[in-house]
């Protein structure tokens, strides 16, 4: 993703560049709030996500860790 041209912000579920006005098609799980966000909203990079029975954690190599408790999505 080093060649990303847009300036963001980025959609955390699809990686689409919201600043460019990209069309977003969410899956049923994303619409229901059951899927963890897999892209960093600050840079659009793919994050390492771990899902547990109590929530999820997502780590961006540039912007660090976020979890479902902090994102209020638990």
C-alpha cells in the first residue's frame, strides 16, 4: 500500500479513500457491527486484527493499537 495516492480519511472496513469519494459496499457483518475494522482510518494500511470472545484488537504498523473498548464497539 505504499503507492496510495489519496489523502484520506480511509474507511476502516474497506480501505476505501473517503476523501476521494469512493463508493463503499459493506458486507452484512459490517452493517451489523460484527466485523472488526481491518484498515487504519488514518493511513489506509491493512492492520493486524485479533478477535477474542470479548472484542478485538487491531494494530497498525504506523499508528499503534486500537481495541473494541476504546472504539466503543464492544
